[in-house]
């Protein structure tokens, strides 16, 4: 899960995503993280 998120963030940044968009991805990931760990 985390590797996929990091790859996606990297690709987004390379393609020109701004800091706000990258931070939205990071914040969403951190919000979902407890649910991922319960599986």
C-alpha cells in the first residue's frame, strides 16, 4: 500500500503536481493508515 502511494506521489510530482496536491495525498494516506494496519 505505502509503496503504491509513494510511487503515485513521485509520478504526480514529476508531472508537475503542486505542493498542495502532494500534501493532500499525504494527508489522505495518513488518515487511512490506521484502517490499513487493522487488515
